[in-house]
C-alpha cells in the first residue's frame, strides 16, 4: 500500500503568520491538495502534475518536488478563514485520479 | 445543480444491523467513489465505479457492498454492521481528475 505522510499533524498559529505543510510519498503521477472544513467534504484546491511545478492560489503556494515524491503547501499571512484540515492525495502511475491515496491530513487553526 | 448529495446525515446502528447509505449526483459524472474517514487515517477508498454496471474494490472493501444501476446513484450497503465501521463516510464523483465530495454520513455502530 502506498502511503502519503503529511507533517505537521496539527498547527496552531496567529493571524498574519506564514506556514508550510508537507506531503511525502512514493512517486505519484499527480498530486492534489484539498481543504476540508468541519462537517463538510473535502474541496479540491489544486492539482500538480509536473515535477518542480509551482502553482499559486491567492495566498497559497503549492509546489511539487522535482522527483514527484514530495509536495508542499505554503500559506502567506494566514487568516482565520484558512482554518481547516488540509489533505494531500496522490494518483499513481497506471491509476486514475478517481482512485486517490489520501494523506492523514494537517489540521490548521488560525487564531484571530 | 445540487452536486453530490448523501443521506442520511447521521445514523446510529446496533451491531449486526444492516443499512444502505445513499449517494446521488446530478453532474452526469461516470466515476463515483466511497471513502471512509477515521481520525489519523485520512480518507480510505472503499469501493468505486467507473460507470453504470461497473464497480470495483478499493483499499478497505470488507463488510461493504455497492451497486451502480444508474449514472446518478451509487449506494453503499453495510451487510452486518460492526463497531469498527463507526466512521464518517464520503461519496464522491469525479470528472477529469477533480473529485467532488458530498457532505458525508456520520455513522455510529454500538
């Protein structure tokens, strides 16, 4: 079974701080990041496909490692609205992105 | 569009009881999946379907059955509930790699 390890598991920061969340895995063909708010299902933030790829979504920056074995999510000037569970999920070579392997998640709390 | 809907939202079962978790989507997506989410475990794939009449097992299929008679519906059946099946269950449909999740069903098995 392929695994995705996320770190840290929990993160509590003050509004305005920066943070980075990491996702390490075996080699995947593509990797997705989701955010999940309490009582709801995960919502897709971004998909990265190419080794070394960087994508930005407002204050969120996503990076896929050159060897496609790791990814990071960096949030600049965190806001209380960023609070939630951040999940990475990988689709491996030969598989379809409807069969994802999910990481265990990073629970982020941003205090006002 | 309602997207992906799941019923019920909450359910309490006794060990040995059976039940069906309903999932429906109105986006005409071919791919649908069922996941369970447990603390510290992330989401794990139970069963998935690539179209009406076609289903296959995921990582943790034991104790669950699925069928896909229409594109819209993908019910998950618990044959004989066990406390280990206490979890939050999410249904998802996907299109070109993007998964759309329902709001989840919270199941407690006593």
